[in-house]
C-alpha cells in the first residue's frame, strides 16, 4: 500500500462519542467464532417469492429510472389505504406520505427538518442507537428519560418533568426495541394530555407495527387524531416483508410537517429504488402478508420462549417486535458486554447487551436476542444456551 506523502488535515468530529456500533462488533465476533447470530435484528429466511417476482416484473417493464421524489404514487396510495384500514386515519397520499430509504434515513430526515440548534428532543431509554447522533447532527440536545426499570413502561411524571420551553420533539418507539414492550391506549391518552398545551412534535418509530402479540392491537399515533396531528409516523417495509436489506420505509405526517420533511429528503437521498417501490405497491394489494405477521412471529416467539425454559436465562415479557430480552443474573456476574462476548465465544450464541441502548451504559444483566430466524436456527441456539 502506498502511503500518502502528507498527513491528512485534522478534522473535528461531528460525532465524537460515536464509534463502531455494537451490532457490527457482535456480528463480526459471531462470524469469527461460528456462533448462531441472534444479535443483529434481521431474518435468516427469505421473503415471499411473489415479492421477488414483482421486482423482476417491474425491472423488465423498464421501471428503472428516477421515480417522483416523494415516492411512486401507487405505493403512497397503498400505504395511505393500509393506514386508513388499520387505524382509521386517512392521509393524503400526494401530500402526507413520503417513501424513504429505510426508517433510519426517515428518522434522520425528520430530525434535520424540525430540530434547530439549541432545541431539545426527549429520548426514552433504552433507545435505538441512531436517535441521539441524529439529534446531535441537527445541533439539538437529547434529553434522556429512562423507561421504568424492570417493566420498561413510560414514566409520564418523568416525561412531564423533562418538558421545557426548548423541547421540540419526543421520540416514541412502540413496539419497543430493545425491550419488546408496547404502549397501551391509556399510554397514548396520557401522552396526548401531556402534550396538549405544547407545540412539541412526536417522532413515532413504529417499524414493528405488525408484530404485536396475544391479541393486543398496535396503538399507532395514527390511530389517535390528536397525536396524529403532531406526529411523524415512521414504518419499514424491510421489517414487515423480511427484506431489511432493501432499506425502504415511509413517513406519514400532516401536510405542513411533510412539506418540511421533503425539503430535507430531496437533498438527503432525493428518492428511493424505483422497481422495488413498484413491486411493494403491487404486493400490498393483498393485505394478508402484513395482517398475518403477528401470528407468524408469535409462533416463533412461543417456540423460543418455551426453549428458554430449559436454560438458566430468565425470559422477560415480549409483547411485540421480534426480540426477546433475558436476564442472566443466575448465570454470571459479568457485565453485559463481557457476558455477550463470553456467550458468543464460549457458548456459540451472539446477543446484544441492553446497556448498549443507554447513553451511560446502564447495566441490568439483561441481553437482547432476536427470534426472527428459521426454526432450526432457533433450535440450534437453544441447544447451546441449555448448556450454560
């Protein structure tokens, strides 16, 4: 390798606290040791072949050039129709639905659109790791409010105490990654009551909207008109249709909010993969795949939880998402990151420490496992976990 003749200019980092994500670290460690990777949250099974056929058809019909900036109209119409059918809120497809390059880009674009230097954004911990860097890039400040320890329920007294004249938004993630809890209708009403006298926006991360179990319904912000009026609702085709690598999501929001989002979106990615948008629009004509997702994953959850009973890990409730948190207090005194490294290296199962979802690395001896896997993958992991 040829060395540069001169040293690179120094750069002041925009994100000095950010390094390689724990997801990348644990996946690399899993590969190194041949471990079953239950760390990173993606399926190890294929999507419906009909969806692939629809992509192929779109490509062969010549739908390979730039689509409209906000997304293919047919897909926006399909999203609006789905939301109306499920939650009763009718968004205008032309002015209130935007197709994005995945939910992560959607959330970044929303935050860049509405958060100004000095603004505060309430983040409920544990939280997905992209939220705070997004806020920092916008010049804002993340105000961390912990969910109740043990139950991971929202603490509305603590949220109320965190609200200030500088609060621009609150990020709400339900179903919740990593804890697998879901917000109730009463939670939504309390949030509405709390925000009513304010101009605070809601950024609703609902990427696991179709994975809510035991007959419980998903409480989308879109279901509650008062909250919908101040919310950016974000979801993910990748999570719903087992195609996380496609990186396609959407945002539903009132027209004035959408207009601001699109100002950023058009200069961020401009638009999103054309043939896959057309394929998704065609595929959504049949609602069965997303309507059947809860039953599909509940069976996997139940299989995995039953297997965990033969281990010394204590399974916490898993009401939504495709994650299962476990308490390993009966197994080890190691810290969460060290336990995950040991579990990967010596037992052959990769997990994610819950402390990675806290800004200060708060430790509870809890790790997160993903059950979005083939049955044989889960059974192989359970056989190994039964040895500890």
